[in-house]
C-alpha cells in the first residue's frame, strides 16, 4: 500500500457521525463532527481518532495535521449522553481512560506538527486534546474549561500537567479546582494558546501555519517537536497514569452519578460525601 493509499484508508475508515479525516495534499485535516453535542466525543470516536493519528504518524506523505471541530465549538469533552449505552456494551471506565490517554499521546508523539483550531468551547478532555497539539490558534470567543470538578470528577488526558507546564501550577490549580472558564485572551497571556484572532481571521491564520509547516523540512520539524516535548512534558506520562487511577475510581462514584445526572437535567448538583 502506498503512502497515498494509506492516507485514503485513514479518511474512509472514520465514523461519519464522530469525525472526518481528509488527506489534502500534505495536510491531514481531522474534524470532530458532532455539533449537536458541541463536538463531545464518545468512546468509539476517541478510539478511532487515536487510530487516525497513529496511522498518520506512519504515513510519510502527511507533513502536518490540522484538528478542529465542526460548527461553533472545538470539543466539549466526553459525551455523557453515551455513558449508559457504552456500559451496556461492556465499555468500562478503565477502557474509556485508556482511549483518552492513547489519543492524547498519539497527538503529542506524532512525528509531524499538529495544529489545532479552536472556536467556542474546549472543555473537559477537549482541553487535553487541544493542548496536546504543537500550535493552537483560537478565535476571540474561545475558552478553556476544566469542568470535571463540577460533576464529581478530576481532570484527565494530561490536561493539568500540560497547563502547569505552559502556565504554571497556580493557574492549573485554579482551572482544575474551581471549574471556571478561562477566556481566550487569558489563555494566550498564560501561554496556552499560540495566538488569538478575530473569528473572521481564524481560518486564514490556521491555513498559513499549515502551509508553512507542510513545506518545511520534515525530519527537522520532527526532532524539534521531540526536543520541545522532552523539555516541557516530562510529567505527562506520570500524570496520565495518576489520572487513569483516580478517574477510574471517580467514574463509578455516587458523586459522579449525581453530577452527571444534574448536568443532563440542567440542575445544580448536591454532593454529599
């Protein structure tokens, strides 16, 4: 199978309702396509996204990956509306955490640059997916939100470690413990976004970066990315392991059941333990 055929197979194997992946010259364009749920991702989508990034890493014709969300949001995290259906299929919290961690690691470890385009919300594991990229461009209406604590969970996908690596422990603690929005301008000032531009300029900004990277020296870009990650993300694997252990426990807790139920029924949760 040629490199071009490999990229075509990546595009055709993606689930139509979860995301799309299109090989456009030297650019692989990956779009989360669940706008009715603000691009929340279920287990199957996380697994398939991970497969796509792993396959792209082995495809020499791919020189840059652009990741975005359809519609007005990037990704609002795990799709809680799918939790019951997934449990009926035998998908455990441990499996869900493995899928999320594998996806984040596949983005971080990809030998080519990954560029993320953020409009609207990047929340929950969507924060980790966005910040795992090398360049993150956001519109002025974008924001980051680690909302886990609001439903009895903890950050996962290495989000806290990546925020702490870029912006420091105080901001990571504020986002993780208070569960409040961090607007795009504040995220840029903290070093979490590469640039923030008006919505009308966002696509052009992303495309300019993708074009420059696609024309660049692949091996030099790969080694540069590797060196940057080794210097800044030394705690990522440790964080992912700790998050998997803690989140697996929390996903079966009464607090999470209460928090998820409250969120889905649009009421304030009451945590009792």
